[in-house]
């Protein structure tokens, strides 16, 4: 055998093509080799921007002695978790069943049939950090496979049974019904898990968790409780001024290693930034906080400057490391700053620059201790200093870049750019979203089927539930902003494809993989959000919006069935299904806004812009040309313009507001949709 990763397109796999380990790509050839030689499989899963993946690679996979152990006793398979989220999902679940925390690098030991019997994450080359040395692990796993085959068989069978059970609905005490009251109760229970000082969830490391804080923000908008507003804004304020944010180039790192948002692992992921752009935009619509507007602009600038790949779509990630060192590209010394900035005293005071630094002898720029805006003159001086440092930093050796295009992550960014472009009246952001959509639609599609991943003029044949869900949601965001029915048509097509190929007809909901995809040891089905919202949660949103937009009752039925299929998770893990709960809220309590008027009419544009600037997380916009009918079950069906002028109606349930023709009135109605309703007809 030899290392075959030189045939791969994935930047992560290519990183390991020169390892002395005889890495194989995931596929039947590797499993046949394991069966033929009766060898266990060592599966290593990671991604290109992963810091600890790099550490384990340098310490172990580039070590000739360790590689020899691996080659002698195992068939070694390397997987990019971003290319194969299905493989990663199965073995991450396995790790949790083994009582361990998930993460990357993921190290699993499998039978030649792919059934796991033990695993972990990062292992050092010798015993340290309370972890056994990797050579010891290799020797032990080889011995167990050779000498205790019955134990291996028992373990793998038990794990496989447990994996299959995870994809089934939990046993619950009585029927579970979702309601607004249930959403409020869940939001209240979250408060116990929040850090009241630094925001985010209690403890370290701290992840942005945008799905959770979007859920809490919706609870605030729905009921007006200040405690939810405080929880969200505290978290966003700390993140926006902390070291997890890149104060020179824009964009957020994946997580903070501490509990004060200071020291990240520096990798920047497309999905985090997409979700944070969207969350910051939602919160800005109500608060008008200029900090959030600034961070949205800077993060989108970073996205359009540094993350465009394959022409018009967006790359997956930027690495944590450069020149073999974590964070080297991003950190500074006081001496460097003293040389570059004429009078650095203000900058050093505001951005936490000290002689000894705040992280491993260097400085991670942050404004945690000085978050309040200064006067215009001082802020202009700080902006000038940041530009000087950015220009110098731009000439450093840049971190690695994973330029593969993922349909699901691009869908997240497309929706974020469409929403932010509308809210902030930035046509270039909307245009970027449309270009990215066109690339996926034209280059990463085969008829009604999407392709998950594209790089180096090669596309995978596999698409996952999340690809369809996120791209359909992006399509609906573009339809709402532009009125272009092509986007609506694509969302409907992809929703039908999901129904045809991903439906769990026995238990409801959708599988992660298609019915004609590669058969794995189990078929994952989950509504749990991770770093990205779950495909089932996003599909609940998509189906609910399609029902409100086109009035076809089949979408309501699918959305209700989907929410019901996972309602039992409220008892098992309500914190993990916030995307599904938000989808249910749109189905049950959407604020449907109908604007009757030509899209090119100035008055219509003003009403549309007022809608996009208003804080309505459950809003669904319809712009109707005069004389065009809304669906018969739309609450504003049959309503008309007043005095021939563009006219808006704000509806909830079966009731609508009186006709509104001015932006002030529409803004007031959107601020209190329930209070804006006229009495229902007799």
C-alpha cells in the first residue's frame, strides 16, 4: 500500500499526502483491503483549518516510527469532515456513546466492516495532558483486535444498536405538543446555562452558538422580556469587542479557548460568519446599535475580500496556523506597534497592548476593557492605526485557505448576505449572494439534485439534507428581496427532492443522506443543531415559509409532520433543537406582510425597505403587483390598494391590519403586529 491522498481534491487530504502514513481515501478499496488482510481500520477525521489536527499531524503522522506502527497494524483512512459530514456524524455520535466529548481530530478504530469499537480525538505522541501516548493506543488497539475479538464484536454490535436508536424518536411521557408557551418555557430554561458576566454559555471553551442566541432573540421580540434581550446583546457585545473578532480584517474565529472571548484558535469558518452576520443584522434591526452595523460591514468586507472561491461562490475556511505557528498571522508585540504607529499610546490603551502581551508573550487585539465608543476624533485615529497594521499584516505569510465550495455553507452565507443587503440597503451584498447562488445552481447541480462539494473543477456526487435545506432557505431569502420567481421555483424543487429521497417514512423527519447514497453502518437522522443549524430544523423553516408564500397545504402538512417527528426531543435535549423550534414558530405565528404595488414604484420600494429594516424574525413578505391575487388562504387575500397607492397589510393568523400606505405606519405595525390587527370579518 501507499499514501493515496495525492489523488484527492480536498485541501485537508492534500495536507497529508506526503505523510509516511499509508493514508487511503474513504471508499470500498480501503475496506476491501482491511477485510482481505483482516486488519482493523484507523479512521482519522479532521478539516483543513483545524489547529489540533495540525498538531497531531506534526507530532504523529509525520513521525516515521509512529507511521510504521500504523502501516503495519491498520488500514488507515483519512476523511475531510466537511466533504463527508455523514461519516463524521456517525463516528462523532459513537464517541459520545463511549462517554467522550466529540471534536477534531477524530480518531476511531473500526472493524473491516466499518463498525466502531473504540475511539478518541487528539492523542499526543507520548503520555501527557492526561491522555495516553498515541503509540500506546495503537499497540493496545491492535492487541485487542487480535486477542479479544469477541470483545471487539460485542462492543461494535452494542455501538451499532445505540447508533440506530439515536435516529429513532425518544420514548416520551405522553404526547408532546409544540406551542408558543413551550417556546417561552424553553427560552426561560436556557437562562440557567448562560454566563451572566461574559455572555455565551457558561464555561470555556466558548462557541458563538448563533442558533441558540437567535432563538433567545426571537423570544425577546415575541414577548418583550428584557432578560432575553440582555442575554443576547451581552454575548454579542463581548464577542464583537473580544479577541475572537479580527479587529483589523473583520470576521470571527470559530471559538474562544477561554471564558472571556479573548484567545481563539484563530480559524475562521464560513458558517460561523454567515450565522453571525444574520444574527447581528436581526438584533441591529431592533436596537440600531452602531457596533453591530460596523461588525456586519467589516465581516462582509472580509467575506467578499478573502473568501471568494471558484469565481463567485464562497470558500470553506481560513486556517488557524501560518508558518507552522498558531495565530502568527494575527498577533502583535508592543515593539512592532511602537514602530508602526506614530503615537501609539491611545491605540495601545484601547486595544490591550502591553509589554508582556496577553497571550503567549504576544498581543491579541481586543477592546474588552474599553468597549464604549470614543469621540469621533479618537475613533478616527484608531481607525487610521488599524489600517496601518492591516496593511503590514497583509504582507505576512497568510494562513492556509480551504477553497472548496460547500453547498450547505454557501446557502447560509447567501441567506445572510441577502438579509443584510436588504436591511442595510447594500445592493453589492445582494449581488454577491445572487452570484453565489447562480454558481451552486448551475455548477453544483444535476437536474433537481444538488452536489455537496466542488473544488479543482471536481464535484462530489453526494448531497446531504443540509445542502438542500440551506440552499432552499437562501433561495427564499433571495425571492423575498428580489421577487424573482426563479428562486421560489428552486426552493420548491429542492423541497420536493428532500421529500422524495430523504424522508423517514417510518418515524417522520428527514435523514441526513439520500436513499440512493452510499450505505453506511447507520443512516443518521437528527434535529440537533451543531456548529451549523440542523438540516431538519432549517427544513421546518423552509416548509413553513413555502406554505405562507404559495398557500399549498402540502407544505403545511410536511412542516407539521416534521415538527411533530422531533417534538419528543423537547424532553431529551431542548437546547439542541432551537432551529426546529424557530421553524415551528414561523409555521404557527408568522407575521405575513403583503405589499400591493409595482416593485419599481418608489412608494412600494419605501414600504419594502421599511419591512427589511424592522425587527420581525418571523416575517414573510409578499410583494404583489396590482391585480395579482394572493393565495386564497392568505389572510390578506382579496385586499386591494387604497387610492391607487402602494399599500401594505400586516397579518397574523387570520387577521390583518388596516391598509397602510406610509412607512411610519408600517414601522409601527411591524413593531407590534398583534396590536395592529383590525377586527376579523363577521
